[in-house]
C-alpha cells in the first residue's frame, strides 16, 4: 500500500474481488478442517487403540496429549518466525502435505512407540497452521469484518470434529482404526495442490488502515521482539492465558467425552462417535459464526464487549458442562453437552480478532505462534494427561466423570482473565463506544 494513503482511507482492494477473497477463505477453511481431522481423529479411536495395545488411561493421555503437544511446542516458535519471512502460501502447502502423510503413517504403527512417533510428526507439522493462516486472513479482510471472517474460518473445527467423530468412528468400527488414519490423511494432499495452484499470497498489511505504511512494510523483526511486545502489553498476556485455558478445555473434553459416554452411559463406539459428531458439529457450526458476527457488531458499539461476551459464555459453559457430567440420563447429558459446546467453542473469532487487531503487522505470525504454543502446552500437554491421571487416581468406572469436572472448573479462571484483559487493553478512558 502506498505511503500516501492516510490512516482513515479504505484499503486498496488489490488482492482481488470479494468473491475471490471468500474463495481463498474457503480454501484456508478446508485446510484447517484437515488440521482438525488429523488432530482429532485419535480421540474417537482411543478405546480400540487401548484394547489392541493394552494401554492405561495415563498412556492414552500421553498419546492423545503429550506426544502431540511436545513436538508442537518445540516447532511452533520457529514456525511463526518462518511464516513472517517467507511466502506463506507455499509454506502452508508444504506443511499440509507433511502432516497429512504423517497422519496416514499412524495406521502402519505396530507398537505404541511407533504410534506416538507418528503423532509427534503430526504435531510438529501442524504447529505452522495458525501462524500462517490467521495473519493471511488478517491481510485479506479489514478489521470491521475480521471477526466474521475468522468465525467462518473456525467452522473448520466443527466440520473436522464431525468428520473425525462420525466417519472416523464408523470406519474404525467397520474396518478398523488403522483404516481411519489412512482415510484422515488423504484430503490434505489434494488441498495442498489446490492451495498452491489457485491461491495467491496476500501482501502483508494489505487491509490495514490504522498502522503507518512504513510500519506495515517494515522488515520482519526478531522473535524476541514479539516477546518484548507482549511483555509490554499485559492485557494480551491475560488474553493469551484465557485462550490457553479455553483451548485446554476444548481439547480435553474432545479427548475424553467419547470415553465418558462409553464408560458412564455404556454406549458403543458408533453411538459415542455419533454423539460427539452431532454435539460438536452443531455447536461448532453455530458458535463460531454467531460469536464472529456478534463480535464485529459489539465492537462497532463498544470495543470491550467482544471479550466480555466470551467471559459470560465461559461461565455458562461451566454450568452446562457440569450438567452434562452429572445428568441422570444420556438424553439430558447430550443436551447439556450441546449447550456447553455452543457457549464455549466460539471463543476463537472474537479473541483472535482482538489479538490480530492489537498486534503490529510484522509481529502477527510470531505472536500467533506464541498464542498457539501456550494453548497447546495447556491443552494437549496438560489437559488430557491430567484427566487421565486423575481418572486413574480416583478409580472405578465413573472416575472419569469427576476427573473431567475438575478440568471444567478452570473455566472460571478463564472468565476472570478475560475481564482482566478488557480492563488492561481498554482503560476506562477508552471505554466509550468507538465505531470501526
């Protein structure tokens, strides 16, 4: 963008027509759907894997959580560093191809160690997804519609969960869990080719109007500058920690809810997979779209309200989540699960839009990698393993219920952190309505 363009001028629509921008968003959404499938497929396969390899719940937590989180955490900061410096379209095509092949390789595992190693590879490759895609979306869509775009993008989680749970559960029950891994890895190979051949790289800072042109065109900073920026912006630290807890709850519930319905309500694998798919799919479609749409409209009236809406949703999710765990019947439990997911899973559009809006363009890839690192340390590294260890500690068929309840209690902490983020990012002197 030319330096002569003022901060209040509309961004130059050089990326293409509105229909092309939404086409690109659609491709990125399908890619992140593969990310969600490949990340979530093991969750519905835990029980057959446990029986084949004779594993404990702690070992299942290691496979579904720590193995992914460790490699993800090691690779995520370099991924963010690289994404701020290279052609992001090409880089994304490479890592999509890598994690898809590694997912399929999990089906060839003949031991628990081989299964864990395949999971480690998937985690390392998938760590680059968010640091590449979210800054790309922020360069394609302006601030006033960024929440809506990110909300559409995060439909990928719902579609991925639906496919992983229903199709994965059916394939595993009918043909075997290995075939489910083979099937999960196939779409990413096709999408990597589609991305490379039909999507062009957006210019960094393309849609920004409130940052100077020389700042948008500045050379990529060193990674430590992203840490210094966050250190000097405590409101974003609170936001990142809140998102880490919300992500941990999402990952933990996703990892264990199938086993919960199998053990507590005595359902079979197909039934549990269907419930996970319906509940997660319903909430995953409605919640991100609603939260994304709502955040853009709330922010146009008052910039503090998008994060406060997420805080209110977190408290409601805790209430419904406890109802799901302790409901006397499976029907009520399923209804409570759907309500809890609707209140909880839509946090990403408003929270990530605020993060992108508050972060300078050259630091967005690195900052998003820090966000993802924190989320996955808590989510994959702590959540599933913690619930598995507590379940083993409590003992008994219904011990998993109480272990999951302990994890859900952290939603209150997330709500407090979100309120703190609002107070720090938007001091009272700036709480007047501000149109975007």
